[in-house]
C-alpha cells in the first residue's frame, strides 16, 4: 500500500473499505457514508481482507479505523439485505463467517489498533470498535446495540469482547434495554478511553497514533500479546514469565537506553 493510494482509493466509490498509509500509520475507512457505514456482507468481507493485508506489513506501527463521512463510525448492520442473506439460521451461520474473519483480523492484528469514533457507533460498529486496542470518540458519538428490537442475538465473539471490555452488567444494559449511550456515558462505563471535542477529535486521534508509532514496535506487539495472555486464567509458565525480559536482547532496547542517556530521540527499527 503506497502513501499515494489515499487519492486513488477515494476515487473508487465502489470500495466498501478504503485503506491508505501515511508514514508508518495506516488508516482503514468503513466506506458506505450514504448508509452511515452500516455493514453489509461485502463490507465484512472487505474489512477482513484489508486487515489481514495490513497485519502482514511489518513496516506498520499503528492502524486507525474510522467511518467515512463524519456522521458515523458504523450504524450497525444494513438490515435491508437481511431478507436475502440472513433470514434463517443456516444463512446466519454462513453470514457469520466473514464477520468472524474480520473480527479475528482486528483482534489478532500485531499492530496497535485505534478506533476513531464519530457519530453513530451501533451494533456491528461497536463490535468492531470493541476489538480495537484503543477507542477515542468525539462528543457527538453515540453507542448502542439495540438488536433486541429486531429479535436478533449477539454472536459469541462480540459478546466475549464486550464482557471483557466493560463487564457483564454494562453489556446487559446495552443488550437488554437497547438503550443508546452518549459519548460521556460511554466513557464513564469504559466503552471508550477518551472523549474529545468534535473540532479537535481527528487531530487528537492522529496525534495518539503518532505517539504509538514513535514507540518501539516490538514492545507494542509484546504488550498486546501479554495483555491478551493475562486474560487467560491458566497460570503463567516459567518460560512465559521470562518472555518480557527478552526485550533486553533487541537492538531497539539498546537504542532506547542509549538515546535516553544521550538526551536524543530514539530511532527504533523493530529489531
């Protein structure tokens, strides 16, 4: 993916997911603004493909996921297609495969992921945001999973992510009431880590992405791996307990210590 691909992608209006990079930060855009970026089957398929491609790019250091148009991160699912592709349990199981692929690709992405949430973040949009490492919302953001209103049940991958993120009580509040949270309420309940005024939200998100990208990339990947591991109740082995100290054998560690002592900015190479 080249830095000049932003313009090329923007000109292709048929793409449901756009992606480009600036330096070592990639941006992924859910691109159905006329539908408030509601997920259809093609978008789930495209999102998985894009995220798997980005995961394989070892030169990246952060991935920002956002919605096109500024009015929504993603307003849930495109229910208009349900009668054709998701109207029986057999169809739903088939439909879930690209959903699971996309969700897994975000959760397992080795690079730090940051959800930039503007406007509506509903249903599948909140499911995607919950898989990201960080979530920053603007003041206009709204959150909810009101699928009880259409008789739908949340898939297990999304349930696991939400309960891990905000606990059973808040998850039940979202699902049983189907109520919509404001950005401030979402912050208080732990759905997002930061709420920023609308006019500075984009700048704050990319400042955060650049701060992430300036850190040692191997360390970011280890931290992601270890944070996932400690959620597993199985006791850590002696080998696992020793893993954090392997960083001391890396070139980046030597460079970081030297830069600190020499009072200069480190130049990390991911080695």
